[in-house]
C-alpha cells in the first residue's frame, strides 16, 4: 500500500498519511452544548390528514417517530464513522403538521455537557424520525419526500454559536 502525500492539518479526521482517525478531544474543555436540526416529510394532504386523525394502519406516527428520533440521537456514534459516543443529557423531537397541510415538520434538539458538539446527534434524530414517518405511511403513499434536513442552531464549544439564516 502506498502512502499518500501529507495532508493539510485542517482535515481533522485524517492523519498525515490520509488514514482515517478519530479526533482526540481529551484536551478540549467540558462545556454545555446544544444543537437543533430540522427536516420535513412532504406528502399528499390526505396522507397528512390520516396521520393527524390517528388513522395510520401502523399506529401513532408522531409518537413512534418521536421515540425513533430520540433513540437515534443516542446511537449516532454507532452509525456515523469516527463520531464520539456522547453522554447525551437531553433529546427532544417534535413533529407537527405544516401550516400548508402537505408535510410533517420535524425538529430535534440535543443537549450534552461534554468535549465535543451534538450536531450529528440532532441531524441523526430528525433524519431517523423522518424515515420513520415514511416507513409508517409508505403503504398509503410511496411518493413522500424527505426534504430540507439541516442544522438550524448550535451553541457551546470552541467554534461558538451558529444560527442558520
């Protein structure tokens, strides 16, 4: 196997030879950190009405997706290579029908007191919650779309706060 030329130090998950590595956060300060992510599942109005009215064949879509999102946040390190396992101290996953009547809006907030951020946990939570909405309703509508998965805010840590526009 040939060694690659040295890489710039800005690539934190690669060593000087280009090999994957987990970033060492042992020297970073323990601080309170929080991240919020959002996603939406676009669907026909009739599908959304079925969810809201509690008529989905597989059961309570919002409750099941909420639990799935919470579980996903806690297991992010098992899904994303090189992600640190974190002592997650709080997760909220909220689902609601959109004002336009054609989507489920999902928001997840994850909190931790630790040495690295929780952005990936928040993004994983909303994505798995969205996948769960799709799974529970796919027998009714296969054309649903998961859209606009994004980080909307983060606080704490060396890089400071972030708020999406």
